[in-house]
């Protein structure tokens, strides 16, 4: 080990989220030492009484509300300063000087250079159809474009950031504090110094806390010290260094197990983590994969633009020896290739999606999470709370070898029944929220897990549990842990004035601690016979999908445990054996409404839904069946039908089943390859009785089978799996803070149906981004080809730079954005999830956009161009190789009829043809947006229900009309009015495009040609 | 050894981490799969065939659409005529010989009268221009439609459907090819022609009424002379020096064969063999060694003069050297 104190485990699952103190290097050490120096206030040395004085608080009753309010005003909220700093400026800079923008800046500067030199050299010479004023004008328009789209993009991105940062505000962590002597749940930011806080497993330490009392309290301090081993806390001071002393717990550290009570000694910036946070502001956030993909794509496009541009520059320069016109070609190619509006469009699409998801109760921490959710191929879902209501309610009570219904109150006076009720009322961690005490019991909020809440609620309604609990106070407690699977409390009984130990837990576990059984007559010894009978009853209950909790007790003899005896739950100085079994309570957690529909939808979408639960296999199976994750018979069903043990099911029958339940015990015996084999063999699997480690193991194995795994979970024990999963989904209502921290996404309503919506949304976003890019790239071809014709065939220029800009940042912008509003394709949930190798922009998309659809647009444009010329007497043959005469101001050009055209006249014809070309591109871009609406299903089925898109089409047309007919636009954009029928010249090409694409989709949809799908499905 | 390799084969080996250059090389040619630029030979053939068919179909569609549209167009007649067209109904004047195209912006006719080469250069330009006027009768290399040309006079009757009026350039003495257009005699001929406008019919000044005030006096008197006669139906032409010095230097001017374009040449309807009427302007004795700015104008009631847009007029410079 390189360093004795800061031992780091290489097998750490969580991993140090922040670099450890040591990792900051020697430069920071002095600073850190200084910080450490300041914290040597010695809180950890003080006794409870001293702490009360120092922090003017009371350990029993806490601060008064008024004083707490005062402190909050004085010291401010308990929150870290946001590390954003000047990131608004960063976004702004990014939007104005990104890759695209730099290309455009270069374009603008080239224009100004051209203007400067053109006016210097000579005004009247051949400048390739652009007078010097036009250079200046174009340069200004380009700059306006950059600034316009930049500011708009900045606005959108800032808005986006607000949506994302809203995440913290929406799901604020809460803390339990004692104020005015009552427990209260307050938002973490309202915790003040001196508050008495209660912490339990699953939460996060709300501030720097000096622990006063605790039981089995463990926190993960890896974020602070880099040490991944859990720290077991104790109320005593164990080290002079507060960071090492076991009685200090620090802000932001996840609590893994146990519970504790403590006094807050530092908040917000003054906490240890707050101080370190100040040192790591320089850390940049990493780009998400989708952002990376977009950046990569932009660089590629810019690169292509420049390569083409420079090639043309050199080519034209060597042919014409005129660097000004060569520069013009270069500009044209670059402007045509750079989709100026794309960045803005993408940002808008993202923002829209984030908003949509939020509406659907899915809160993604990053937009990329949504996208990943869309490609999910396997969901490992927790049962409780996700698939079920998480409203446990007691359904049966079991005692005296009989099962009673919850509404059967005729046995209340039976000794075993009443002792079961007593035990159930006492052995509870759950409490009612103080503020709700005046509400009816059904509506009161309860602090505690689902099954405890169910018991508390049931007992409160039927047996006035609160009173019982007040009368028989809890003296000691071993909270429930998944490691030993029981919970023990010791009470001072009012009736007998002696201590009473109650153990609660999974019945087959606690029965192993028992040697006797309570019955109505007397205590009986627990013979194997009785044990078997009891177990049969448990299974009977469990087969109904119910969770069974067993109770056993032990009256601690007064002689050995006199009043005032100090119970130590760490040392366990009391017996945990030779207990007497009382009975059991079974609860049911009904599946959520319509859950089976959601799961059927997932199956349809090619997504495996795997239930992973800590429950009994039989319970798990019952719920799986109800939810629809298991639809086929399993070995269990065979065993029940034939009244044999599961182990006795013959192997040849076992191997026929397509569904199975794998328990934690079985899993323990399996190797990675065994599990892989099982996961491939069985189409439906439910994992039962699994531990957190096993959940992780399951997730990892699925990932090694090339699945994109989503994991849902709510507990601390789920967090490793949540982290490991491709996308971790935490529950917003019931989830612990730790699980929320580990997750990538939070379901605000804890509903599995939201995951399905999220998947749909994720697939939709990906599809829509693809559509948007395909749409935007298409118009590059008709924008670039005119320059090729101009340079290679010497034709009068079919499209000016100005009109290219009008298309790119004018008419193209709205339809591209409107594609983000496109509904998911109807069958988006009936196709298998996308492969992780399927990129946003792939070769097929590029080829489709540039060489197929783009070329149709080019032909449509050329058609309009030729026709306008032909109407004025210039047939196509008279337009080839005329460039030098055409651009000369003194030369006369003859048309096909032999008429002589002067410069101004033929320039007007040229403008008219350019306008016609522009209008054609507008028209065919409309048909392009229509074919981009759907990638797979028929347009007839899809319909034109996206009204944003419809409106954008109308606006697009209006823009084309305005650009063509408004005198002001003739001035600015150099257009000429067209006769009305020339305005519709591109319509046949629109029809061709739409019909052609409909045929292509038909071929793909009906699997007629795999080749077509492979080459044209983007 | 054999066992060992067997075992090793069972495990999946991740693809080796290739360098950029290596990856590019494999992209260029992958010897394992026979892929060239990411595709196998058959794949390339398929995709190329696809694009071939696709583009062929597209070009076919394009051609078909153009063909359909051209059905609505008359190849001899523009769709937009006169005021509906961009070229308008106001013809411009053109002059020949034009300076060569190397110097596109120049309108200067400069030569040395005693330099044979210089004279021949300009004569050749005019020869080329008059080529289409010269070819008549039968024989190889004829301009099509030459047989339609018939001699016309102001008094001759209406033309046949196919007939067009001839321009008898051989009668333009001394501005004939044989005489090298009089360039050697330091009195160069410059040919003027009115630009063709489809279906345009001139409204000539055929009497002394409504003559514009800026019309040169000599032209006015000429019109007075022919007023009332059929010869008066002519688009008149006048050439003058632009500045007082030019007026002085220009010397006497002769218009051959007559002082304008007779209206029997109009309207132009793109009949086969149609020739634009010409006027040869003979500058008899321009002052040598100086540059003379000359502006020629065409006069008719429906020709409007605009020097900047060059409507109804033409500007050129003449400089004759004798050294």
C-alpha cells in the first residue's frame, strides 16, 4: 500500500466521485491543511452537554422553531455554492465561436477582404457577377446570421440548462430534524447549525454532524477521503483528527445502514465537502456521448466544407486566374455546406424533448440519459414500488396455526392473536409524521418502509398502536439489515415492568432462532414436524403473492436484565436465540393498475423485463404472473401441480420450461457462464431472494450479453446496480437519496409506465434528431451544385450566395425545428431496440440526403431554371460556356432566337431564373420535410397531424412568396417576380420525391428487399 | 501445444486496438473480407448499379418534364414578347467591328491606316460578321434559309409566308469586303444594326410632324426631303461626335446604303434566313491621331433614348493613325 491511511480498494464499485484529498497533489496540501486547521474546533471532543451549550440547543427537544429561523437568516441556507460560475459566458462563447460559427466568421471576413480589394483594384472589372457593394452586403448578412443564430442558440441552451438544473430543485433531499421536541421533515437546505438530526440508512448526511447516539450506523466517506470502505460510526471520540474520528459524519456522505442521531456542527460552505468543493471548481463537466457525436459530426461537415471550398478556390484560380471570383466560389461552397441553422435546431429539439419528458414524470439528469433509455434492451426492474403500488396492506394474520383474514376481528382476545398484535405494534421503526397526526389514519404520512407502514397503519386502526408504543417504550433496536434479515427491538413493558425482546423478519429466517411456538393453549417446543407445518403455511401465504413477516419473542428475565440495564446493540449483550415463535403477518402489495399493459408494450418493443426482487421466489412468481413478466409455465407450477418439491422436478421436464425463477441461493452457485447460459435459455426470468451484490452480478452479465440494461431501484442496496447499469432509474417518491444520486433518471411518480413512456420518448428523440439532420443536410446538394455548373459548364449561376443563406437560416429553420414535435412513429414500440453501434449520423443518412433526395431537389431547381430561361428565349444549349460574356458588362449575349441581350436585361433574366431555382428548392424542401416525417411507416398512416410542422410549411411558402414578390426583397435578396405558374414548377418533383420515398418505405416495411433497407434506412 | 491453441480459440478476443493509420489502411482494403473502401466487390457493383438506375430514372423524368414543357413553347417564338418580356420593346443599337474579346470592356476601334496588318485585322472581323449576309444561292456550307431571301424595296408588295428581305451588302460601296471597308483610305466604315426584338414593329418618323427637338438638323432636313414618300418609313440613324471637339474631328459622315433601317424588314418573327438590316456608316475623313467619341442613335416614335441603359443608341470610340 502506498499510503497507510488512505487505502483505496481497487474493487470499489462506487469509486471516488471526487478525487481524494491526497489526489489534489502537493500544491493544495498546504491549503487543505489550512482548512483542516480551521476545523479543529474540537466538536468531536465535546460531551453532549458541552455541545448543547456551544450550539445553544437541546439534545432531546432540539432547537426552537424561532431560533432556527433566526439562524437560517444569519447563516444562510445549507447548500453548496453552485459551481457554475461563468458558464453562461461559456455557452455564449460556444454559440458564437463554435466550429460552425468559425467557418462562417471566416466567410464573413473573406467577404470583407473581397470588398476591400475589389474597391481598391477596380470597380468595373469582371468580379464574377458580384459588385463590390454586394461583398460588403453579404458579409454583413453572414455576421447577422452568426449573431442571430448564436444568440438564439444561447437563449435555448440557457433555457435547457434551467430545465436540467431544475432537477435538484424538484427533488430536494429532505432531513429529519427535531425542533420544539417533535420530529419534522424539512428540506435539507433549511438545516441550521445546532439542529438535532435523525439519520437512517438510505439517506445522505444532511450537514456535518457530530453523532450523539447511533446503532449500526455506517456511512460511505469515499467522496471525502477516497477510502471506499464503509465507516462504522460510534458516539465516542476515537481520533484527534475530526476526519478520522468515528463520531463525526460529513455532509453529502451516503448512509448505507443503520440509524443515528446527532447535532449539526457545520452547514453549507463551512462543511468539509463545501471547502473541498471550492478547490475543484476547475473541473470541467464531460460531454455526453450524444453531444460528442454531434460535435464530431459538425467537425466533419466543416472539414468537408473547407476541403471542397479550397479545392474549388484552387481550381477556379488556375482556370480563370482571377482570385476574387475564385474566392467567391470558395465562399459559395462553404456557405452551401455549412448548415447554419442546424445547431440552433438541435438545441431546440433537445430542449423540447427534455420538457416533454418532464411532463411525463421522467426527470433525466442528462439528455443523453433519455437517448440511452431509448436504446434499452433489457429492464431489470425492482418489484416493489415500481411494478407494484408500494402500498403494502396487511391481508392476513397467522397465529396458532391458523390463517385469519385482516377483517376477521373475532379472535382479538385469543392470547396468541393478541401477543402477535402487541409484537407487531411494538417492533416498528415507522412513525407517523408529526404534522399529520390530526388526519384520519388512512391519510397520515408515515416515515418508514412499505411493510412497516402497512403494519403500523393496520395496527393503528385496529389496535391503537401509538398508545401501545408510548406505554411500552423502545429501549434498544437492531435495525433491519439485508445481511441478517431481521430486526430486533427491546421494550420496557409497562404491564410486567420487565424487558421484552421482539424479533421480526422473514419467517423462514427467524424460525431458525426459535425453539418454541406460542399457541392459544401454551408454548410448544418447535419440533421439525411443527416447523414443517409452519413453513407450509408460510408458503401458502406466499403463494398468494403476499409478503410474510414472522414474529418471535423472548421475555428477558428481570434477574439477568434489571431495569436500567444498558443494552448494547453493537456488542449484542442480550440473547438472540431460544426465541418463541408468535405468528406472522402477511401483506400484499398489489400490482399497479395497467402494469401488464406497460410490460406487454415493452415486450412488443423487444425489451426484456426481468424482475429482480428480494422477495420469496413464490411471491415473486405470483407477482410476475400478475404483471406479465412471466407468462409461461415454470418448474414451480409443475411442482405445485404434482405436489412435489421443486428439487424433485425431473430434469427432462425442467429443461422444457421457457420461464424460470432463479433464487439468490441458486445464483450463488452459478458461475458467470452458467448465468449467461440461463439468461440466453430462458426468455422469462424472475430473480428472487437476491442480494445487492447479486443484482449487480445479474446486471453485469446482461451487459456482457450486449444488452443495454436499465435498472430500477429505490434502496441503498440498489445503488451499485443503478450505477453499473447503462441507465439507472430511481424512484422519486420512495427512492432513497443515495439511489437518486446514483441514478441517471428519476421517475417522479414511481410508476413503471413512466419508464415505457421514457423509452418511447428516447426512441422518438433519436428518430427526430435523425430526421432533422437528414432534412437539413439535404438542401446542401442543390446549394452546392450550382457552383459546380457555374465553374465547370460556364452556365449563369443558378443560385446566389444570398439565397443560399436565405434557405439555410430562413426557410429551412422552422421545418427542421418542427420535426422535433413529430409524434413517435406508430410502430416505434414494435421494433427491436437500436444497436449501440447505430449512430446518429451514419453513411446511409449522408448518402440519402446528399445523393438521392438532394439530387432530386437539384433537378427540380434546374428544371425551373431552364424553363424560366427558355421562356425568355434562352434554351439550355445557349446557356453553356457563356460565363465570360455573360458576366461582361459591355458584351451582348444572343439567345436561341438570335436576339441580343444587354447586361442589365440578361441579369434580370438570371435573377428570375435564380428566384425560380430558389422557389423550387423551397418546394422540394417542403416535400423533404414531409418524407422526413416518417422513417418507416407509410405517410398515409402517419398523416399530417403535426400541426407545428404544418404551420411551418405554410410559413415556408409565405416566405417563398414574400421573397419572390415583395419589392423590398427584390432589393435585398436580388430576386425577380415570377409569373404565377412558374412558381409551381417544382411540383412534379415534389410528387416524385414523395411517391419514391413511399415506395422505399413500403419495401422496407414489408421486408421485400433487405438490400433496400440496408442501403436506404437511416 | 495443440490443446493450448484449441482452448485459446474458445475465448472471444476483443478486436485489437488499431492505430488511426492502420484503421484507414484496413478501410482502404480489408484483405480478410475482401472489402475495398468498406464494401465488397459485389456490394460496390450493386450500389453503383442502383445509383446508375436511380440517376438514369431521374434524368429521364427531368428530360420528360422538360419535353412536356417545351411542347407549350414555340422554338421560333419567345413566350414573353415586347412589353411582357424582360428584353422589352425598345431596341438597342449594335456596332461592328467590335474590339476583340480579350479586352472585353473596350469599345475602341483603333488602327493604323498605312499598316496593312492593322487594316486587315479589322476587315477580318467585319468579314466574319457579314458571313451570314454573304451566303446566298445554293452550294455547300450555306446558311439555312438563305433561299428564302428576296430583294425588297419600299414599294415592293407583301412577302410570302417564308420569305424574308435580303440585305444586299455587296452594294454598300465603298464599304465592301473588296475595298476592305475603306479602312486603308483612312475613312473607315462602321456597321450599325438594330437589335432584334421579336414581333417589334417600328413607328417611324415618316413626316415632318412631331420630330423631336434633339434630332440633328441634317436628319430633320433629310426627313423633310423624303416626307410622304414610301422611303420615309424608316428607322432613322444619326452618328455624331459626343463632345464639341469630337464633332469637329469627326468630319463628314455618309450613311450607306440609306440613312436608316427600312421598316419592310420588320417585324422580326424568327423566320428562317432572316437578316437584321444594316447601315454602314462611312467616316470619310476623321481627324487622324486623335480619339473621337462617337454616339449613334436610332430614331423612331417607339424608340426611347437612354444613354446610360444604352437604349436606342450606341457609343464607340474611333482612332485612326497615319504614321
